[in-house]
């Protein structure tokens, strides 16, 4: 029997030598970030007394298909452990964003109450909730314990890793899907071939696979080196996505850009070859070329900018420490683990990081540097001199919200270029 996907679309655990997308043998190094812990394995108090695992973290670039990738893959079972903490439902921005996404896709693909929408990596079911409110049948596929939260919220959810076999099981039980969506998963998985072949098996003949993932153009322009962590095996360009889907019976028919994850790409792949392709595809390919994503020099400049930002940030922290100023961190997204560990910031320089009162991360510790994560009510109580925005890609709404709650501290934006925003200038 003909294999459903190329062997190189399964990424084995360990050192990766060839391009994960196109199998090109010569990857080029952009940044070597040393050994780093897993960014979503926050530590409990007892774990502080045990050894902590680290893995190589190197940002590489493929000159052939332009995808940025890591050259070490941690076993997915270690990364997506049962207590994996991410929950999109808790931030209002994401809820609003995902409701917009479900409305837009319903109109674009004329979904009806008979249509089935499947979200793979559905997390707590927030995105599907949007489709459900529009009267469409939904099903989530989510490998972690968060599946339970989704079910409790009324979203039918299968707790499994998505495979071709699971796709066939779903099809038998629920019928074919008109639309498969996946958000913030495509960078992560080792089983890319299994995933795309499974999506193909589950879709109706005219079905569409919509995949939203963070976007290399935004990462490069925004100096977002902190989006490199072990979960993000690949950061795509459109050119790389087209290359990725080439061996499959899909056509990339449309593409959109958005703001989520500090800049994302929403790619639409319609089942079948030679489909009508929207002008957005050629336009974005041209933009990528113009932005230099096909040239190594672009990535050398990116690396230099990161190194400058680090020196400026560390200079500031040490100077503030000498003057006796209190500098703390706000928000503990996965990217903060890369930022603080790679820059070398410990609890002497940043004694705590705050999270909102509903966060599952409270009372845990930052991997690597062991900085405690505390309730953000402490910010209002202590009014530190400076608050470093570790979710700096969402700086404006966060600063406004904290100021509205009575915070008088000034804000530090660590990337892409270090700068200070005075509290009086936040409006
Ligand atoms: Zn490649």
C-alpha cells in the first residue's frame, strides 16, 4: 500500500539533521540558546529539590523552504504532560478573537447545522464554543486533561492524540467533517504527516482544513526570539506551508494574517489539487520574498538585534538593583521562560512574576530560574518601581488594565528593543 505521507513528516525525538518540512540536508544556525528547560513544565515547591531536565535549544533556518525550526525534538509525551497548563478560555482577548474566527469561517464556508466542525488540539473548547453558539455541530480532539474542562463546558471532546486511525473512528461515529480547524498546534507536533493525512481522511470531498499558527514574518520583524521554545518545533512561512502540503491531496487556497501569538498566519487548505487559489496567496509569497525571508543575512540581523536587547535589559536590571529599585515581572507565558533563562535573569534581579488570580500557574516556579509565580494583586499592594511585561506582545491592553486597577509602576518592554514606558504615558 502506498504510504499516506513521506517518512520525514514524522519527526523523531532527539537531534534533527534534515529539514522537518522539505528534508533539505543543510540547516543554518540563527541563534544557539544553550540548554533550556521545558517552558510549560512549571515547577511545584517539591520539584525545586529535584534535578531538572534541560534540552538543547537552537534556532535553525532552512534555505530551501524558509521554515525556521529547532534541531532538537523533545518527546511530545514529555512536553504535553497531563498537567499542561495552557487554557485559552481565561483571557477575554482570546475568547473574543476566537468568536470572531468562528463567525468568519461559518460565513466563508456556508456552514449549516448539519455541518461538523472538528478542532484538533481543542484545549478547553473555547473556539468550538463559538461554533456551537452559531448552531453548528462540534467535536474537539484534545490529548491532555484539559479535555475534561471542555466536556464540563458542554463541548464533546475526544481525549486522544490525532491520528489517521482516530480520524476514521470519528468519521464512523460522527460522519465526515466540513471543516477542520487547528490553532496553535501546527508548530508543535512530531506527527505532521499523520495529522495532515488524518485531516484528509476525516474531511468531506470539498472540506477545508484551516490551520492557524504563529508566523515567521512577524517573529522576524518583531524580534520575537522568545517564541523559540521546545514546543515550537517549526515556525512557518507561507512558502514553507505550501511545500509542506505539496505531497498531500490538498491545495492551499487562501491565507490571512492576524495578531494572535504576536502575529499569526491562518492558512486554508481545501481538499483536492488544482483548486481555485485566492490572490492572497501570491500576495503574501511576494511579501515574504521582499522581507528577505529567503536570505540568511535577514536572520543574522535578527540575531544581532536580540543580542543588543539582552545587553540593554541586563544593564537596566543590574543598575536598578544597585539603586535599590524593585523590578518584578508580569505574566508567565511560555515565552517568558525562554526570555528569562536565555538572558540569565534570576530571582535576585526579578523576585517574582505575577499572574491573574484564576491562573493555573499560581504558586508554581519558573523552570530553570525558579522565580515564584504569585497572584497579581500583589502588584497593586506593593507598587514596585518597574513591572517587566513578559507578555510584551500584548503590552497595551495589559498596561491599561493594570493602570486601571491602580498600579502606578512604570513598565519595561524587553523586546524587540528594550524600552521603558512611564506609567503617566499609558492611556
Ligand atoms: Zn526546508
